[in-house]
C-alpha cells in the first residue's frame, strides 16, 4: 500500500535553483529528494535542521566590507600571497595554545568517560591526537635539555 502524497510548489530564484540542482546532482540527489529529506528532518526533530543565527558585529562588518568591494569591483589584497599572509597572521592570533602534559589533570580524567560516550566527538581520534601532542612535547623538551 503506497502512502498518499501531496504536491508542493515553491518559488525560488533561478540562479539558486540551478546552483542547487548542480550540487544535488553531484551528490546523487534530485531537488525533490532534497526537499523530502529536509521536511523529514523537520518532522522527526521538530526543529529546523540548520542553525540560524544573527551575524555578530565582526561578521556584519565583513559583510558590509564585502558588499562595498563587490560594488567597486576592487579586491582588498593586491595578490594571493598578500591574502594568504593576512589569513595566516589572523589565524595565528586566534589560535589557542597547545595542550601540555600539565593540562592532563583530574578534571580531564573525570570528564573523559562522559565525553567519550556522548557521541558528539570522535574521542578515539582526539585521544590519539592528545597522546601524539604530549609525546611531541616530551621530545621537544628532551631535545632542549
């Protein structure tokens, strides 16, 4: 016995539809498949399946800057090297310090079982990364001595 279906009509900008169709085709999905998946997630989760946020001040400023550059048709950087240098400088200023062996404390040991079974992170890979980082720190410390 087949389920009763309904027809859904939506208005979408032609360019967005064409871009989405290309992307979905590359994934092996039709537009109808994608819409059905989307609606199923809404029905199952009782929530919108994408996280919608109001952009923060930094993001809003970047959006304004981007729109101005597009209107002027002028790039912010003279070449790709200048762009990459600025990205590296910005990324370096935002990087968190690497964990040290002293960070492997009682709190971490207490939280490890809970986090490793929560399903939110691949804790096996994280543990391997922490062990490798601790080993690299020990090797670097030994080489300095």
